[in-house]
C-alpha cells in the first residue's frame, strides 16, 4: 500500500527487531492515517528538495517493538507520527537544517551525529496534526548508554 507518491506502508513499518523475533509490526488504522500525513507534509517535501530517496530507518513501531528497543513509552513512532530518516550522500546535519527551515514538524532531533562524519547518526522527525511544538534538539550518545539532549541543532 502506498502512503504517498514515494513512501509505502511496507517501508514505514519495516522492523529488523520484529523480523528477528517473529513479531508482527502492524499499525492500527489511526497510525496508518498519521503516517500518510507525515509522508505528505514532511517526507515528500524533503524528497522533492534533495531529489534523492529518503531512507526510513525506523517508522511505525508497535508497542512491543518499541519496548524491546528501549523506546520511550510515549514515542510518536507508536502512533505513526515519527520517522528516523537519512539520505545517502547528504549530511544529516544538512538534512535536519533543511527540515528546520522549510518543513512543518512537531519534533526534530539530530541524533548521534558526529561532526566531521556527515552521514553519522540519523534525523528523527515527527508531525502531529493540530499540535506542532517545533522542538528542535541535538542528541549525543552518553558513555554508558542513553542520550544527552540539548536544544537546537548543533554540530
């Protein structure tokens, strides 16, 4: 099923964890509707701007999948409102900066990015219809696990 011109339900629900553990990662109808909105309002404009495929590293996550990977209990991934993305050959800092300047979003996180390594990490972006915080953050890995978050996008 296509959610938009360039994004399918299969790519937005693909989960290596679910495949490995034999779990289903099937979204309810409300999450499918949210993914359609996320694709139309955020991901399609990103693809149109860069004219390159947007790689979805993580889209929808069932609560079971989300728990198993240590996701937060209120993760927008479980609602179909978020995707972790990257574009081959484009710096994740540049990708996040474009989204921040040009696309409506709820939350934008430049995660695990290492300055000098343009394709390190990934970009988390979410869209929640009717409530956009426009919260931009940078998350850096913490020794011993977890992430440290700071406001804004920074290298």
